[in-house]
C-alpha cells in the first residue's frame, strides 16, 4: 500500500472561531482605548468620594441631583454618563470640599452654563412664561370647555325645527 503525498499543501482553513476571537480582541482593544481616553480628573458615576464631614457629602449629593446635564438635557449630572456631567460633578465635589456653600456652587454653575442648568429655575422675567404657562393653559382650557357646554345647552333648548328646516330635511331625505 502506498501513501500518496501532495506536492503542495492545502492553504490553512480559517475557522469561524478564529474570526470571532480576532473580532473580540479588536473590540477589547477599542474599549480599552476609549476608557484610557476619558478625562482622568472627572468624577465618574458610582465612584467613591471622600468628604471631610457628613454635611459636605449631603450637600454634594443634593447638588448633583439638582443640576441638569446640559448635554443630556433630561438627566441630572448625577445620572448622566456624559463627559461634561462628569466634569460638572468633579467641580461640584471640589467646591464642596473647599467649603463653598450650596448657593455659591449653584451661582457658579448658573454663571457658567446659564439658568438651564437648574432643574428648578428661579422666578425671573426671562423665566416668567415658564412658570405661568401651566396656569394659562388651565384657564384657556376652562374657558373653551365652558363655551362648548353653553353652545350645547343653547342647541338643546332650541328643540323643534322651524318650518323651513323641516322642508329642507324632507328634500334631503327624498334626495331632491
């Protein structure tokens, strides 16, 4: 019995497993690159923070739940994963540890990012419509509802049709 040997070896077959491992390795490298590119000084969500007093810790957590992320716009800086929110958390932490009061920190953030950074903006001329609009809508809706009810009562009070309306209705029924 003789064994026949091919002069050229067959090219290696690339398995699906090999491709998956390669893709996984590239994905891990990308995740590591993004993690290393994040700002090093920012306070990330869930990161343990050291405070000198319990009042400072309470002040910090109260403020990060009151200030809005200007990137996400619907989340507080406490909830937001955005880099700007992390920078804002870091700044609030630094100012809190340095002894600034709540009002001073809010004033600083408002001066830097505008009144929009506050979830509860103060009553000012430029925010008056924001505060008054729910009541205006309620009044407008109430007036519209009263008008509809009055009109229905007037139509119900009229009752019977006039002679010309009866003739027009009869013509309509006949198809004339």
